[in-house]
């Protein structure tokens, strides 16, 4: 895989900075671009995609180039081979490839440019005889359709345009032509638990036949539609009908609708920081997740984009952080539609999780393996022993690696969504899962010598019978705190709350050790003490929320020592949590931003981390870190720029905080201003005084009200109300 330079078009940058200094106006991605240049791009593979990525959250498309073939990789989040068996017998599959060949000439140059504002991607292929093909493409944000506009710059070009798909003996594939529409279907019906089928159609809105002449000054539009058995009774009929109604005139309207959707998406929240690299990375992460996460039943798998029928790790939902990590920033970024799909496979796995708990650990509740799929499918079942896997890693057909924490890990994003929305319908939806996690730990924890202890829980895959792994201790605390909150809000199981509080009160302390003369956290109380190439030793801080700025000072000191000892800023396993953990505990903010800048440069052109084999897990690492530095709310206390360099300017609008608040503020020349808090649910608000030592005027819906003071300000809110906070000028 060749690497390409990161490039961003910043023609608007200085005007944008000036506007943000004076007002926290809505920021737009403007002309931020991803670019690819010669030498030619490698046709992408799932392990390390370096290619333009497009999508609408249900269907995805990437584009690659090899020799004289421009290939578009089409897939859908809901197209899997759905079988609960390992060894590549289950996983996401390609829907189709669209090959565009220049006939009679070999392409020698390739470049591509993608606008983050709306995902429109333009590829250019040039040949040795002065031919140049331009292909402008986009995946409709409002329909499961793709449009590719082809043009020739200098000379006439003859093209071959064909739909095809990978050869796969397990797939049933049919092809045909009807009413000048090329179509194909792929289905997995044999030896599967759930039948899946996808249909793809191609209509050339001008020109005829599979070989087409393209003259300079003329444009040709290709329209592609996809359908799935999970959305249409007859996917092929749907595709043919939709393409039959598609005309050049209707494409114009669809592009307008496409741009309108993206404009609305970018208005949900905004961020400014006077660092163009970090600004682009903030937008890049949210673009990536918008493009691959919007199907309520089928979130993206490990790689987000499916370009091969044999993805690594079956392309599954890996539950010991890889699956959860891309979603970390979506709630705070106010991208709830993109966050919601995360829960679907976990909720669908409840029955099997209960079966594993009953048979593998003899407990109530739920126990989840390392990897699951959609609709209750388990692509890691009966994994072959050998190589990385040892006999003890597999229990009752499930691949656990000795870990008991996967179900609790799955609760992390659910807890964040709940705390940021307090949506009662959402609370009802996740309550059975949260209760299953708590039931498991009630039975699995051992009470001895006045404390609850974890035995036989590997912190790392296959690390052994560890005692009190620090990550599990953090995840358990999150689970019990969440279930008590849900119980109060929903009026459920209140008679169990005293027992849950007892678990919180008597849960074992976080293990500590001494390294290089100072106290740091130990990975387990007994067993693994440290790990040199992974950051699990800080994940109790984040995403598990076991340590916040309100924690005991000794814990905060130990946490900062641990961050300093690890220095895992660029790590193939857990950079996604390392930055926020450092921010949470008050680690040096200048160091954090410097490392975040370096991290944002260590990418392929599409924002994927260089040489990281885990797909989309780091998509929103920068987004999440900047949100946290600007507006931290863990523990239901809002902290504005609480761990932020005084010399950096920044502003944000509508960052979503715990308590269902949308917060906006500026940090200009070391001073906080423009603070406003919109309350969705009318919950009480607590905020660290942004102006230490000064009193604060509360202004509710434009009307001046109470003047409050102190290091921490608490006040009531009403649903739908906006409260502005202004410092009182002395002697006023």
C-alpha cells in the first residue's frame, strides 16, 4: 500500500478565523479536501484503505485504480454472509464493483480530490497519448443511489463500463440487462442462519451499450441504485423501478437534496481551533462516520467500507474496544443519528449472551464473546484453535480469550448516549441490556474481606486468570452507576438500588504499582502488571469514566504518572482512548495538543491512521479529544476549556454535554466568553465557574436573572430554555 501526502485546501481559513474570534458562528468544512496524486492508487483492501470514501450511512463506496481500470467498490451495511461460524464463513460482503476501463490506452496518471463538505469526489485518469478522463462521483445522502459524471478533457475516449463482483463460490450471483439497465444480484442462501440478498443496477443516462465514446465537452452521467432484502421484498424490482424513473433532470434535484442534507449535518455542532491540521481532522472524523453509520439495524463493521469478500477478523463487531471506539465522539458532537446504530447488534445478541452466562460462567445476566455480527450472528463461534488461539480461549463454542468484560464494554456508548440525552424511550430500549450486564457482575463478583473482587478475567486477550483487571473495575463502576440512574428515571427495580450502591461502595480499589520511582496504575491486582504496546491500563479513566477531575487527588496524580509512563499517543490499540484519558486527569495540555497535531498528520489521505490494521476505530480520535478539551462534562459537571492551553484560541457551538445540554463558548486570548447552555430536558445544571473569583450573571432566554458566585455554579433549567452566562464586571 503506497502512502500519499495529506493535503487540505484552506483558501477560506483566515477569514474563518477572524469570524470565529468575534463570534462563535457555525463553522463549515468549507473547502477542506482530501487529495490523492500520482503514483497510481492501489485498489484498496480492508486492512488499510487509502482511498476516497463515500457513503450515506447505509450504502458505502470507495474508489481505487489499477492499470487502466477505475474501480468503484459498492456495498451496504446490511449485506453480510450471516452465519454463526468463524473462519471467514460470516462477515460483510461486497455488493458489486463498477469497472470503468479506457479502451486501447493504458492509464499512466491518477489523481483524486474529495470535498469533506459533501463527499463529492473527482478522479482523473490520464494516458500517454494525451487522453484524460474525469469522473465526478457522489453517494446520495437521501437515497441509496450513486451518481458518476464522466467527461473527457482533451481527446475522445472509448470506455467500457461494467458491473461485476468478486468471485465467490458461496455467493449466488445473477446478471442481466433490462430496459438498458445493467443489473446484478448477489445472495447468500446456502448454509446460512439468515438469508441475505443485494441488488445493484446501473443506468447510463446518455449513450448506449457497454462500450461508449466520450467526446470532449460532453458529459455522461451514470446512475447506480442498490437494494437489500432487509429493506425491500424484491430488491431487484426496486432497483429497476427506481432507475427507470431516474433522468438527468431528476439527478439535479437529488444533488440539491444531497447538499441540503450535508449542510444540515454540519450545523448540528461546530468547532474552531487555530490549528488547520486539527480543524480538518475534526471534520474528517465526522464526515467518515456520517458516510458509514446511519442504518439503525446495521452499524459499520471493523473497516466501515467493504472492498473484499474476505475481510480480516471477518470484518465483525470486535467488542473489546475496536467496535465501540468510532462512536466515542458522536454523542458529544450531537450526531445522534450516527450514534444510534451502535446498539443494534448488542441488543440483538441478548438471548445468546444469556445462554453464554448460564453455560460458561453459571451466572445470570449476559456474557459476550470477543466478536459478534448483526441480528444475533456470531462470526467468531467455533474459532479454530491454533496460532494465536489457545484451548482455554474458547468456552462453550464462544471465543472469549478469558475476558469477562465485553458486555460491559458494549455499555459504554449506551451510557454516553443516555447521559447526553436523557431520552426516556432510549432508556427503556437499553434497560434490558444494562440490567443483563449488572446481573452478570452481581453473580460473578466475589465478596471477601469487605470488598468485591474479580477473579479469572483476562485484561488482554488470553492474558490468563487475572485478578481485578483495572479496565473491568472501571467498566463495572460505569454499569452500576448507569443502572441506578436508569432505575430512577424509569421507575424500574428501585428495590435493588441499595444492593447496587453496596457494590459501588465496596468494589475493589484500582490496583497501583511503582515504576521508575513513582506510583502508576497496575493493569491487574494479580496477573498482568504492564503491557508495552497497548493502552488498556488507562481505559478505566476513559472510556469507563472511573476517574474524573472530581476524583481524589492521589488518583489523579497516579493517573497523570501513568499517562506519562505510557506515552501511547500513536498506538495501534487504544490511541482512541489515550488522548481523552490524558485530558480528563489534567495532563499537560500543550503536550496533548502537540501530540494530537502529530497524530492528525500520521494518516493516509482519507484520514485513516497510517499502518493501523483496524479500519475506522480512530476515525473520531481527534474529534473526541477536541470536544473533551473544550467542553468536558463527565460526572454531570460542565468544564469549559478546563484543560486547554491558554495561548490557543478556540470556539465551539452545540457540543452535547451530560444532562442533555447543548453548550457553546469561546476561548480567545486566554479568556472564556460567549457561554450559552440550551437545556433539552430541564435538568439541573452544574458548571465550573469559567471566570474564577468572579460572580456570574445568568440570562434566561434573553432576560437577566440571578447573579451567582463560587467556584462551581449550579442552577435550575427548564426544557427548551437557553441560559447565557456572563461574568460580572467589577465596580459595575
